[in-house]
C-alpha cells in the first residue's frame, strides 16, 4: 500500500483531495491519502502534492515547519501545480523561499494577473488536456535531466525530473484525473 500526501497550508487543497480520491478509485489499487500540515504527517508518505495558491505563503510555512528539509532528506517525490510548481524551482524571479527541487528557472504570474486567467487546450504525453491557467507561472528554462513535457506558444508549462512533476495549470479544477493518476502510478516504481 502506498500513501500520497496533500499539503494543506494554503490554496486549492480540497480540490486536490477530491480529484486524488477520484484518481485512486479509477486506478483501483490500494493507496491512502494523507492531509499534511506538519512534518510528522509526512512519515509514511510516498509522494506529496503541492497545490496552487500563494507560493510566498506556502513557501514560508514549508520552511518554518521544516517540511523542505524532510522532502530533501527523504527524496520525497512532489507533484506541484501552479504555486506548487513555483516552489519546486531552484531559480525564481522573486525573492522568496523555494524548495530547490528541480533545475529550472521559473517566472511567477508569467501570463498576467488574475483577470488574465484563461483556459487553453494543451498536450502532454501526446494526449490533450484542458489547461486552466490562473496567475500561472512559466518555466523560463530547464537544465540537467529535466524533461519538458508541454509548451504553450513556446512557453514551457510542464516538466518532470524523475518522479517530480511540475505543471503551471490546475487539473484539480477540472474533472480530469489523468495527471494525478500518472503521479500516483509513478510512486509505485
Ligand atoms: N501566482 C501565484 C504564485 O506565484 C500562483 C497562482 C496559483 O497557484 N493559481 O504564488
């Protein structure tokens, strides 16, 4: 049995909880979900989902609670969406705490402000997805072993590094469970 954690510090947490539950149902295997607020909640987690929200707030709390240290020491796979992606960067256009998990440079609010939010069809692994972009970040460049998974008008919006998966949009705001299923399945390897 594996357990997937959902970080609950700030942001679109309940949406991730619901869609993760749905993804586990679809996969039809033994996987628990754990809401993670403190470092103690992480023990036994095989992966962690970091939601969208305010990356400044989430990042500060992650640092304050020592969650960043735990992630690094235990090589915990992360699935980050939007603000979650911002936190996975090792280079950012803002001064704020990040996890330094992936060798990529990220720009916050790269597509404009809240009122410039949009939906656009995108492609990952050859499949089409409905991308919901809300003050979304972009990946300016990647290096090392990072694999670019998707671009929107030449701008990188999804990447992976081993089991770490970073996407700049919000699958949890759609009914589409495929990316959550993909992340959960990757935890079995
Ligand atoms: N712009 C936000 C940030 O950088 C992310 C927005 C979101 O998660 N929808 O924190």
